[in-house]
C-alpha cells in the first residue's frame, strides 16, 4: 500500500471527510501536510507521519 493510500486511510479513520491531495501533499482545511514514512517502531504505528508544511517562510525580511 502506498504512503498516499495509507494517509488517506488514516484521515478517513479519524472521521475527516474534507481533505484532498495536491500531488503528494495532503490538504485539510487549507493546511498542507507532507506525507512521510514513519519508522518509529511503535506497535500501533500505521507507518505514516504527517508533517505540517508552512505556506510562507518562517523568516520574513
């Protein structure tokens, strides 16, 4: 099963229906998340980690 498919399963299992994918980026309520493999080794880990991606750089000059 691909990371994208596992992320979709994780989101739907959480009861979230308002989401989409922009290539390999998960978008929920306007917030973008990178879908990454998780190798933490915890017994209940589903192998997917969602990392919030910022829309703007943190440092603005």
